[in-house]
């Protein structure tokens, strides 16, 4: 038997449904459905889609994940019949927050739908974060001061892009860049505009088709302390602006030669 045949048999059993009732809902004969459950036949794509919609479980989970290991009531249902795996809680009932390792953009892109990968991640609980699914992503580079390398941005999963708010910060998981933390500006026809808080970097657009996930800023976890004089005299933004002005003046002088 295959993972798929085991899964549909388990799903039907959990709901105390007969094969006849399921096959009637799928508009096929009971004999044909029984062959899917015993693994002697595989459904064509149109029937596979019906089965996915009927049990409200995504196709990729049906054919690749042993759902006996993951209670369905602990999975977050998302639009388009997708599931964010898994929503787990600690002994106090607090949401476990998975921590994505530093320099793991591509690893996360390859594993964000794989429950085994997600379960392998270290996790923490923050009792003050409730009502949603949270995950911690590493900050990288100098584009979003005062967050340094080694800082983790804890984001709350955003189900709909229409909920993006101008001038709020988000972790964008995209096919091209992997994990990036930026401030949302506005929607365009086929993309959305984002910018860094460090004005040295130009705003840019992210194509909507490249977006895999969006996580709204909830809190940050610093793993390195600030230097004693780090904010003395001028703030971080002013320092970056001064550096940018110097570079611009240098470019002008070079162009005049």
C-alpha cells in the first residue's frame, strides 16, 4: 500500500464514513474508490483533486506525508486548501515558535512544506504571542537597522496579501531572494514595493508570483548586545545617511573628471 492509500483510508475512518458515502461524494463507484484505498489503483488528477477537496487536505500531503504523525486539528488551514505544518504547543499550551537557522534561506525554501523539516527545527515559546502562527527568521546584513546579524525577527503568518499595511515591516519569503525583512510600501499591478530602513538601499519591487510566504513583524530577539557608544552623537539612520552622502559626493567628483 502507498502513503496515499493509507491516508485516505485513515481520513475516512476518522470521520466514520463508509466507502459508499465517500464514493458517492466523489461521483465514482464504491469499487473504484476501494481500489484507491487498497493501493491496487491510483486516481487520475481530476479525482485526486476531488479527494483533496472532500477531505480538506492538500494533495502534496495526501501523497507524500504520513498524516498519522500529525493531528489534523493541530494544522493551520490556509487558503487554496494549503496547510501550514504543524501548529504545536508546549506543556503550558503556548504556541511553539520554530527558529529558522542563520544563513538558511534556501534550506527553508526547500523545506517549508515538509513537516519533517519543520519539526527538526529548534523552537521556543513566547507566552505573550497568541492568536496566530509564529516563526522566527534570522536578520541579515545592514538594511534594517538597528537589527544586526544574529537578531531573529519573530513574524506572525499573514494569510492574505490584502492585509499588508503600508509602512509596516514583514518577513517576505520569495523564490528569488529567499528570506528578506523589509518595510512594505504599496501594491502595483503585478508586484508590491518594499524598502529597507537603511536609506543607502533603493526601494524595489517583489513580483506577486515570487511570494511564497509573508510574516508580519511581532517582536525581535537580539543575540548580541550593542556597543556602549553605538548610539552616541547620532542615531544609526543618520550615520548611514552621512555615509551615503559621502559616496554620492565622491561619485559626482569622479564624474566631473
